[in-house]
């Protein structure tokens, strides 16, 4: 009879996309110089784990943080462990709202300016800002930049929708009425 024996696992390494943006899948890859019939046990460091026979996987983290990922590669003749830390981060969005003039007689134009800044290191996507303009302000006119759109059909409140804002970027909406 022929007996097949697994090849020992050697040269095992693991990499993960880090830093990884919150809300996006983090990609992991395990490599080895040799080894056969390998089963990978992935501990993602957030209480989740998986056991798979492929050397690549993804994981979606629910919160920002640094996660200790431990990967064990096992076959019938060997077992090896590698660890790495994956950082999951989010954009740091700041909004500033101003009004000019700060007081005005009835019938005067008032301008509200909202400035959204991404002070973080990650792209902000699918941004939606909801704001209420006082009912006394009528005949609203909206101007935006960065390809933002305003849904004024739901006033109040109105919604400002921005598909993406790069790190260090800013976008402005002006509401006049």
C-alpha cells in the first residue's frame, strides 16, 4: 500500500491590509514556502474566527481599533502560528456652521454656510448631513461644491449628500433664504 504523508509547513508568513478603513473588508493572505493539505485557523482579534482551507480571507470589523490577528496553519505533520496587528480606522469628519448676518429684520436674506472637513487619514464615503433651517427662512437656494447634492424636497430638514471626501479635503454648502 502507498501511504501519502503531508509535507511539513515551512516559511509561513501572514500579511493583512493595515491600516484598513472602517466599513471595508480587511484582506489577509497567508503564504508558505512549503506544506500540503493546510487548514488555516484565523482568529481576527475581535471575538470572530474562521477555519478555512484557502490561504486568503477577508474580515469586516465593526469598530475602530487595533486587533491582534493570530493565524494557525496545520496539517497532519506540522502546525505553525503567525501573528500580526491590524489597525482599523475611520475618517475624522468635522462640520462648522455659520450664519450671516447673525440677526436680520424680517424679509432680509440670511446665508448659512456649512463646511465639512475630513481631518483624518481615510477617505470618507457616502456622507449624508441633515440640517434644519428655521421655518421663517423661506425661498431657499442651495449651492454646493465637490459634487455634493442637496435634497431640498424634504425641507425641513434638508439633506446634503457627498459621495466622497478625501483626507484633508473640505466641502462647502451655502443655504440662502
